[in-house]
C-alpha cells in the first residue's frame, strides 16, 4: 500500500522492460533462461526484477500447465568454486523463470546411496540437473530413470555425445592446452602438471590437453602429480616439485591447487616467476589478488549453469532446446605468476 492508501498493483513484465530499457521480449528471454542474452543486459533485467518485486505466479502457472515448476540439482559438492558457480547460474536462471530449485547432496558414490538420492529427486517432480564432476555425480547421471527430464554438467567428453544425452560442459581440454602452450612459449623446456581428481577415467580432459601441447612442442612429458581439489593438496605437491631444480613451470588443475603450490615454492625459497612459473585453472575470484597474481584459464561456470537450466527448461516447457550441447569456451588470463625460465635453466 502506498502513502495515498491505495494498494500498489503488481509489477508487470512491461514495467520490468521499461525499467531495464529493453523490450518485453528480452525480459521474457531472461526469465526463461535463454543464454543468447548479453551478460550486461541480463544483469540490468535481473536488477529491475528485484527492484520492482516482479514475480511470475509459479503456483498459477503450475496449475495451468499441469507441470511442476521445480528443478533438483544433484551434486557431491556445493563449496568448490566450479560447483558453487554452476549452482549460482542454475539458481539465477531458475529464479528468473519462476522455478524452484532444490539441492540433493550425493554424500557417497556407493550405488545404494546414489540410487536413494536420485529417487528423492525423481519424487520431487520437475526436472533434474546432475553435476557429474566426480564418481558420485557420474553414477547419479547414469541412474536417472528413463523418461525423466535430466541434463548433465560433465567433464569434456572424449567423443561428442548423441542427441539423447543433453549434456553441457566447459572445454577443459582446450583450456589446459592453451595454458601449457603459453608456458612453453615463454621458453620453458617442459611443464609439470598437478592434477585434480578425474570423474570418469584415468586421463582427464585437462590432462589430455596438457599432454597434447607437450607432444606438439616435442617437450618431455613429466609424470603428473595426482592431487586433490584444495590448497593442502597443492601445497604437498608443490613441496615435492620444489626439490627438483629442473622444474621451472607448473600447471595446476585448479586455482586452489595453485594457491598451495605458490605457498610451497615460497617456503622452499623458489621465487615465482623468477625461478618457477605457475599457472592455475578456473580464474576463481582470489586468483587476481594473490602475490604474485595468478596466470590462469577462465571458465564461465556460472554461464554453464545457466546453459544447463536453459536446456532443461526447453524440455520441461516442451519447446525446442537452445542448443543440444552448449559449450563454455575457455579464456587464457595472463598475470604475474608466469614468465621466462631463469637464465641457464
């Protein structure tokens, strides 16, 4: 109710369009999770939606369509940067489309535990998105019963999947290839690799991209250092690599590993990038503020989450999907932690 005592009418989609300076069709595309909208335009529309308190009546829409406007995301992790950013993108796109989002945490990769969580998601109705970056996620994606609307967020597949598998992914192989080529182009004889766990196979897409770049350059291929997801794993790997004076360049499977590697090199008296260059992966928010700032490869995980929802939304609304397998393209970000090898290396 306003100061005159009259009840304020609910904001309409045209009110949002006027406030954001766009057409109402553009507002509709944002609401429905269409990925073709420019990020700056999407942000203006979402800001106008929040400011005006615009809400589509989800209950009325569900009753009218006979469909549940809900999505359950199955994931083994909610805190690592990639996982959390994908969840953010899904939630943003779903909220704009007046879909509710639930999260089912896969606490174990055991078949019985995975099956129980998948069943809970199926019982909730609506659609399912599975973040399949680990064994539990891969098993959950494979356990979703036929006929249920599902989209998988996966590692880069070895071969393009068929149309019956609506998957989205970031091109991890190309990202690792770019980062390795960058380090080699600075004059390093080879690049050592600290690897994150792979979800489905012994050789992950990131490891494959690293190996491809070394092979094309005719550079020696050191044995990858298998690690974990976090800084502690990177620290342990960094202490090991720091003992080898021939190591002048290290690629890390994510920025958290790189954080641990940088600390280990500092403790070991190896300067970065004077003696050792370090590159990360993902471009997490902290990477630009480390000392030295971290060279890395940017992957748009939030956009990946939005693409996953848009693909599922097309199935749930029985409209044509935006694209069968949207792919997030990596971007090399060169900062202070990479440079040429020391003289005489």
